[in-house]
């Protein structure tokens, strides 16, 4: 009788199961997003108009370091979302440490710039075109990354939201630096950084609903 009950229980639990296709490797799943997001930000930057001194800036080591650092954040954070989409992260939780460490270096870089240049804030707070451009830079990439991420089953929605906005915000930062010729840290911090912080906070607050199974 006990065996019959167990068999009946197993049949009840498995009766609604449907075959599913296993997820591809995280790298394979995220690479298309990286290609599309880079193409989108590049195309939008050209459409909005590149800064007049971009060629000159590309000869400055500090600018190249910043662009290389931020692009590394974008790529590693995007790959981290691929691992986070798997419940056990393929037992490779260390992938979260790389973009987090790189982001810490970026924050340190902003602090150094503030110390050297001083925090010269705009005389009047005017949410000018940079904020609009930032939202344009991030709208499609973040929607696409959420779509890719929801195809998995993350058990860490907070981390998923953080890594998603880190990847999108980093690419958006590069795009804004390519089109905006104002290099004052007060301007970049207020108009280039804060919009992505706001979107990230909103995504983090809704993380459990956005990334629910």
C-alpha cells in the first residue's frame, strides 16, 4: 500500500511536467546582447553627434584608461548576468567578484578626479540633454538584457538587477563620454552617472517581480 501511495504521489507531481530545452552556456547566451548593445550605443552616439575633440581625447592615456576600464565593467557584468540566470550559477559565484572589483576601481577613479580637479558642480541644476541621451542609451539595452535574463531562473534577483544596470550603465557612460565634450567631474557625475543610479535603484526595488520565475 505504501508503495502504491508513493507511486501515486510521483505520478501526481510529474503529471504537469513539460519538456524544456536546457539553457546554453552563459557566454553563448550573452554574446548576442553584447554585440547588439555595443552596436546600438555606437549607432546612437553617431546619430546624436560625436564630440568635436574625440580624436584628440583618444590620444590621452587617462581617457583611454577610463574607456577600457568601463568597457571591461560592461562586458564582465553582462557575462555575470548569464551565470546569475542559472539557479546555482554553475557553482562559479566568483564571476561576481570581477565586475564588482572593476566597478570599485571606477569609483576610486572618480574620487581621484574629484580630488585633483575639485568638485565643480554646475551653477544651476538643469537636467539637460545629457540626461535624455543617457535614458536613450540605456532604454533598449536594459530591456533586452532583462529579456535575456528572464529566460533563466535566478535565485539572486538583487545581484541580477545590480549586474544588469552595471552592464548597461557602463556602456551608456562610454556613449555619453563620446558625445559630450564636458569633462568636469561634477558634470559627468551629475548628468552621466546619476541617471543610471536612479534606473538601477528602480530595477533593484522591482527585482523580485522583474526576475520572478
